[in-house]
């Protein structure tokens, strides 16, 4: 009798109750779960290159013998396990950080193995970091898997091995199983996609690279296609929502335009026109505004808010941190000085005048409200909320965004992103929004010269900083932690501050800024730095957003190899805002991982935020890049929206076409789509666009 998809994994031959507990840690509880637990890679048992023929930075599979294994030793508080392998033409070092005892015990001199991974130099030695390894079985008895040219490699947990997963999956196929098709035949034919059973067999038990490619394409397309179906439905929903049809009265908006001390860029003007057209239409605006660091998104948002105010509505801007909210408030106060517009700043906690601010918001005496998540509290009521601006949407949860939107009567929504988003990600995350991109920097923005150095050259950088301070410039020094801890060897902001203040920079004004300080103190330090009364500001990443000091021309980042790319780019954006040449120096401490090296070199190579975002997405994946739970984006098990751009475009085009013709998926030919959509996506759809 064949397996049912809902059968418990413990009843599959080779599992049992004890192993079932290990499988559960991987999210595998049923037969269906393991069938759709895709391999993360494949080991090729056919290796046609010798070590002497291999090239640096290529991903290789090779057959070799273990010649030695080193004792575990500690370096920078990491345990390092090193195995040397050879095929007679050369040697390669296989390196693991914090290797388990079980892994270390598997290696014996003379043992034949297959190794797969990316070839690179580590410590001037030809190495593969954390390779996939298959120990070749010398037993006479041949099994199904010993005859295969390609062996699937899975993400594992303690207690499970690749050999066991392969065995269990083979047992399921050997006995047979029921599986329901989820894509209609007409769609599979038009997109040249395999049926689900055949695709599952080829993805787990391929005979060639072509098998892997065809099977993977089926499941990648399906994952992306159903997300795009959801986006297509949400976009159609939003396009039907009646909103407030505003009139461009050219009172407050023209007053701002005439007051600006600079000319708007062509890109800013284009984006303002797009937003104004949306707000004038009888439908709700649902638009994403994105641009690089310093491209001038804030002034665009102010124009939109003034359009709402001159039509008798309130506007609210929600920022993820108090520092950023305060920066927006100060910017608005500066731009709208002598305007007949009432501003309020609403923060969390209890403080003087908060009750009065809440009363003014409710009565309509306040026109523009700036705040953090405090805006969504139950006691916050608006009189006539007509526009919501959400800054850094991905930092808020879907329910938080939904709550704010529900505080108005069909308000327009403008989402701002200071983190440039690659088009492929924007299509997937924000596919239900219209997108405006400011793809031009103001002419006064300077390119920031960026380089990274090893920590042994740190003192040379300190000397350079001293020279620049003597010339009258100001400096940021960013550290990843506030205080040293036993668990970390990272440079701490407090200890760095003390050493510099008492040592090299004792003749200068040095101060410290971090997130644990009270708001009053943070505000005072920021104000003093912006006035030029502080020469060196040692800070944590609290300065990632919210500080604009034209005279600050140098950013030095300690332990830069540990920061994410988007964070490094945001930090670098704090300099280069004035007329002086600006620098960003990234100080890296060994060991530097391959990923860390890629980040550092990317920062050195380009100042283009969109290019950086592409690399960041490639490194981290969409979930980590954007915060899966925060954004509402479904978790992709197999699709990679950088690598699978072309499939994404096809899936999107087809999904939007189908929803345009059959919004409810009630057509008989779409019955498979309707069933899967209702089971897996209907609930997610309700939250996705907030």
C-alpha cells in the first residue's frame, strides 16, 4: 500500500519514533513534508578535474584522500578544525569553525572522500571553508545511492545525516505515494513545467544536471507564481478602493517650492508628479518611494503631506526609531518655519504635554504628526487622517502598519525606504504598490572614498583622523557594541571612547553616543556635534539614520566585517553631505569570512545603493534582507529572487494575466490553483499589503 501525504514520518521505513523527533526539528512531520524538503546542493561523484587543475573562487567537487587532520586550536575565540586532503596532484585544506565532536571523529588518514565547496585562500593556503563531504563506502554490497552520479545534500540537524535522509526518501519512492497536482495542465504545458511527481523524483534523485535544472524550475516557478497571484489580487483590490480626491491648490505646496534653498532634481520632480496624480485620483494611493541615501526622499514626502493639509486633512509620518522621528520633526520644523501648519511629535512613554498633543490630534488642531509606533496606540485618535507616510516599512510588523491605516478613512499611503531595494525584491515584496524611484542624487552630494584595512594598520588611520581634525573636520567612529562582554571580542564603544579621549585625541573634544542613553542626552550630543562643538563622536549604529552634519567628513567603522551591507551603506551615508572630500574607512579583524570579504570589497567598489542592495540580497536571501515576519513575505523554500529573476518575471506576468481574467479563480481550468490558494495563501493575503 502506498503512502498518503499526511502519514506521519515515523511510520516510514528507516525512521521510527526516536528519529521522528529529529525530523520534527527540521519541520518534517509527514511524508509530504519530507518530499518537499528540497536538497540545498548536490555532490557529484564524477569528478573530472584534479586539484592541480582547479581555479580559485570556483565551486568544485573532487575525490581525494585524507592525509592529516590537525588538533583543534583556538584563534579569536573560534575553534578551528583542519583536514588536509590530496589526490596526488596537490593538497587542499578543509576548514570548519566550531566543528562538532561527531564531525571531527569521522576523519581518518587514508579515508577516501568527496569534497564540495568554493576554493579560496585562507591563511595563504588553498582551502575550502565548511565543505560538504561524502565518505566513500568501500563495502562490497552496492546500494541504490552508491550507483548514483549525483547525491543530494540537505540542511541537517543533530541526529540526522544525509545518508539517512536519502535512504528514507528512496524508501518512500520505492513503496509509492499519493500526491496531488497543484498546477493546472494548461499552465504546465505553456510554461514547460514537469508534473509534480516527476519533479519530486528528479529533484531528490537526479541523474544529470539537466534533471536538477528541470525539477528546480518547476518548484521555483510554483513558489513565485502563488506569491504573485496574491500580489495581483491585492493590487486589484487596492485599485478598486475609493479614496479622497484631492485638489492641487498650490498654496502650501507652492510656498514650500519657493522657499527651498536648493533646486529639486529632475528625479524628485518626476516622483512628486506621480504622487500628486495618485492623490488627485478618486482612489487610494498605495505607493512606494525609494531612493539611495541622501537622494532627497524626505522633501518629497513633505510635499505630499502639505498637499493633504491644504485639502483639510491631517498627515502622519511613522518612523521606526525615536532618533529618526525626531530628525523628521526637526526637518519639518525647519522647512515649514512661518507656515500656517501645526506640527506635533508623538513619542512613547509619559512626558509633559503628551495629553495636550493627543487632544490636539483628535480635535484636528494638529496638521502633521510625526511619531514612532506610538502613533498606533489605542489612545491616539485622528480627526481626519488623509495621508500616512511609513518610513522604513520593513521595520514595522504587518499588524502595526494595518492598525495605523485603520485610524483614517481610506487614507493615502506612501511607503519610504532608505534601503534601496533591488527590482526583483520590490516586485516580490511590494508588487501590489506603485513604485517611484529617485534615481538621481543632488549635485552637492560627494562620492565618499571608501577603503577597508586590516586591524594591524588601524594606527595609521588614527593618524589620518588626527590630521583631518586639525584641518577643522569632524569624525565618526562607529563600534558594534556599547560595552565589552565576555561573550564578545568586538571593539566596544565605551572602551574605545575612553582610550581615545585619554590618549590620541586628548587635545580634542570627544564624546560618546549610544542607544542606551536617555533621549535628552542623545539630543544634546547630536546638537553639539552638528554645531561643531564635538570633534570626534564615538557611537554605536544609533547614528545609522538621523544625523546630518556637513562638516563630518570621515567615518571609521570598527569590526566592519561583522556589519550587514545595507547597514554599512547607511552608516557611510552620514558623511559626504558637505563641500569637503569625505572618507569611509572600514577596519576589519581576522578571521574574515568569505561573506565578510564580499561585503568589504563591495563597499570599496561602489557607492551605488541599488548595486549594494543586489549583493546584500544575494548574500542574505530575501527573508534575512527584509525580515520575513515583519514584511509578510512568505518564506521561500527553493526560489532565490536574485538567481531566479527571469522565472520571477514570467511567474509575475502570468499570475497578473490570470487574476485579470479570473479574479476569484472560479474557472474549472483553475481548480488546482483555487484549492492551493485557499489552503495556503488566502489568510496571508489579508495582511500582505499593510
